[in-house]
C-alpha cells in the first residue's frame, strides 16, 4: 500500500504521466494503469481521508473475488522469443510489447521478464539505463577513516557514507560517527543540500538502518527513512536482494571513493569526525572535477549539470527535522506502549497490536496501520505512565481479564511479603492498570529465582521502602536477600513512620523555626 499511495500522489499532486510514475517507482506502466483504474472504480476520492488505513485502502482497491474460476492464461513462447532475440534490432522490451498487445492484461512486464529469463542464455539481458534526475544510489563504504580521541587516546573508525547519481555518477561523501538511523538520515539531508536538488527515487542497499525487512515486492522501510522520503516526496526503492546490477552505480562509486579519497587520507592523522569531513570536502571537489576517459573527458560535475540536475526535483526550503522513531512497537496488555523509558496510553482495544512512534519536537505521535492514533507530551524517561482517560476501558476493567486483585492473589501464592510488595507497587500509580507491568515484572522474577528468595527480596524492599521491580531485581542479583536486616523487629507490614534525628517532620514547617 505504500507504493499504491506513492502512485496516487504522483498522479494527482504532481500530474506525472504513467510512464514517469513507472520510471520513478521501477514499475511497469501497466501496473501504474491498473492501480489508477482500480482507484477510479473504487469510489474513493483524492486526497485520501487521513483516517483511511492501509487495510481499508487495500480492501477498496482489491475487493475479494466472488468467482475464483480463471480461464487458462497465455504464456510466452520462449523458443520463439529466443530466436527473435538473435535477430538485429530486436529487444526483450519490444517482444514484451508485442506479447502485451496480443494478450492484454495477461501478464505484467516484470512477470514476463522473469518467465522468459529462466530459459534464455545467460548472456542475454537488458542493459540498465538510468534516466536523468531519476535515482540517487546510497550506501556505506566497507572501509572507514580512523581518528584518535584527544581525551582518551582511543582509536575509533568513522563510517563513510556515499551517494551517487545514476546518470552522471556525481558523488557525495561524508564521514559519520556511526551507522545508526539518525546518522544515516542526517547524511541524506547533507547530500541533498550539497546537490541543491532531490532525486525522484532513492536506492539504498538492504542495510538495517534503511530496510527493516527486505522483500522483493514489499520491503519494509525504516520509519524515519520513510518519513524523510515523504518530506522530500522521494520514493525509496531498496536494491533487490542478490541483484548486483541494482546497485552497480553506488558500488562503483564506493570503490572509486575508497581509492580516490581514502587513499589520499591514509597517512593523515585526525582527532575528530569534523576534521575528517573537512579533508573529504576538499578532495571531493577534485573527484567530481576529474575527467572521465569513458565519457570523452567529461567530468562528473559536467554530466550532473547536463543530465541529472535539470530533471531532478527542486529542493524544499524546509529541512527535514531528524527525530526519534520506534517502529513496530508492541502495545502492552495494559494498553500502554513504552518509548524512551516512559509508558504512553493508546485506546484499550489496541492492546497487543503494533504501532509506530515518532518524537516530533516534544510531542510523541503514535500511528497504527498508517493512521494517527493519539499524541502525548514527551515525558522524562522515569518509567512513569501517561494515561488519557478516554483510552481506559469502562469501569477500569482490564481488557484481558487482569485486575488488581488477580495480581495480588498470584503474588500471595509466593508469599505474604511478595503480595504486599505487589499491592504497594500498584498503589503508587494513578490507575491500577498502570501498575500491571510492574506487578507482572515482580511475578516473573519467580521464574529466575526461587519463591523463597523472591519473598526475602520483597521483605527487604518493603523494609527499606524501595518498592519497584528494578529494586527487587537488584536485591536478587546482588544476593542482598540473604543478608539479615539491621532491625528485623521494625520490619512489619504496617510500615511505621521513619524516625531519625536528621528528619525534621511536619511540625518543623509549622513552627517559627521553619520561617
């Protein structure tokens, strides 16, 4: 459905032809026509409602088939195709068009190519020709640049990010402190500003920071990377797995950058990533102005100005705000989801479902199935809870049958101190459901440690008024449960007030001494 939305956006918002859309998204024109035809028959209107989920859009465009019977489908005559391909001026593209005209709506272009290539000689293939301004290929270099930490003397290696245009091979390179998602997206932002324009499509390798789940047909793009693409209206088309020709441009650029830039930096000493990038920027200009023998002495910059830049997208003035993203987060049974060590509520019926979380400024935005669910004000990472009343089930009843009494009863099977600890932990929360995760964490400690040890740890936590799952776990990990309490006679479930000469007490603040 991500690709379907991109087709509709290109058609209605940018007014691109089916051929341009197909080129930008690496699809057949027939596939684009099919999507637009289905949208026209679906009764949906553009722009799509903000509340329309991907599942609803799919049902609208691809309703269930009532009759599953199918007529025999025509298939290409591979022997005829092979003989025709040996004739002058005949290409596989031409044969596909002839087959499509004779058997309309029988087989897509991609399916036709796959079917034919299974029986064709290995030396028969299509040459990939990249259109101007269309694709920007991006990747990390396998080799980085070392720098020395001035404070510790440790040697670190900066990762090298490379971006190269498909038509001109005009290249950008940047050293990064690491290969995490935020660094990856920031490098793209720097590359776009360096080029002064944006491509119609980005082609990354299937690295984890770009593609969470590689798939030939529906790759799962990382959430922050996907938002970056939407901001600049750029399609993200990961290279196919085990398809070297898909990324030949960037791999060639990476190899050239390693020889041209890294070779020149091999004897230099750096003390920060900033110093490395200053050196790279100087050499990068030389690289893009280097004449290329294969193109009659033209430089990458000249080819970029003639081939890519005139047909690329204008760059948006507003920069993309890099923010934190958490993809496919699972909502806990208590209808809260954890983000940056804090728990935020969603409607209770979404318990155990997957959501995407975005931190935009100081606002936490939560999406499910492509639809905005709720937003919260960002809170400190204190493992606390932010709960909206409208998200709670009626009568505070838990959606899966859990309740305060249920947890206390389960804890009572371990011992009275564990039951009391669970009760006190849940009392600390505004709503009982907020304490379910903490209570469950205490109960699960019995799987790792014996009930006797958990009972002793709970008693110690109550005695020192350190009531939390983390505190009880720490007591068990450090074997503090085996140590005797300093004043065991004072440890009781009544929890008498703490008395100490340094504790002033409430009377201090009502007396003249506290003024």
